[in-house]
C-alpha cells in the first residue's frame, strides 16, 4: 500500500491509499538483449503468462 494523499474533510483526517502489486521471481538465465521501444513496452500482452503463487 502506498499513501498518496492526506487531507482534512470537515475536521476529519482523510487518507488516500493505493495498492501496489509486486511480483517476485526466481527466474534464472540471461536477460533479453533486445532494446524495446516505448510503444512496444506500452502494448498489451497477447498471450498467456504462466505463474505460480508461492505466498499471498
């Protein structure tokens, strides 16, 4: 959770909090050597991504 805003509303202290999802990996091997453009990085992923939840 990340605290993004603190303010008062009618004397009450209010907070805005946003969740952040973190993915940790034990993946090993050589990194991809391709340099991706900004458009390629912003493009949606078309395909299945396999993962195993270790701990939640």
